[in-house]
C-alpha cells in the first residue's frame, strides 16, 4: 500500500531544496558585493593616506628648522620665557601644617 503523503513529502523536500539553493545564491551575491565595497573603501583609504603623507612630507621639507625654513610668524622653539605671576594677584591662603607633639611614655596614637 502506498503512503498517501509520499507525493506531498517529495514536493515539500524539492521546494525546501530549491529555497535553500536560492538563499545560498543570494547570500553569496551579497557577500561578494560586500567584499567589493570593502575593497573599494580600502583602496580609497590608502589613496587618502598616501596623499596625506605626501602633503606632510612637503610641509616638513618647507618648514625644516635647520634650513631656517620656519616662517616669521612662528615663535622660536629655543627658549621659553620665565613664568610670571598674574598682575594684582595675591597668593592663596594656606592652612599651617600641624606640628604634632611626640607621645609620652610609649602611649599609642589616638585613632580618628
């Protein structure tokens, strides 16, 4: 005697396999798109980094302090001026330090 659900189960299995195959293909396609997008972004970042390094190298060559290349508007880095008090300021009040007395006859210090 034949199973009445045999035809339905074969159709169901076929439909599930077809669905799984379509999902795998779609995931592979999405994965490939993401990989391409990441490669493009990586290439753009490398280009930007190379451009930045090129500009920094030009700036370093232009402002080389050994060649006297610092512009006039940049301060000299050789010496800093002395620190000065603010005008009209008084020193902040400071509480005096306590001057503890030595304990007599081996007494222990009080715990606060």
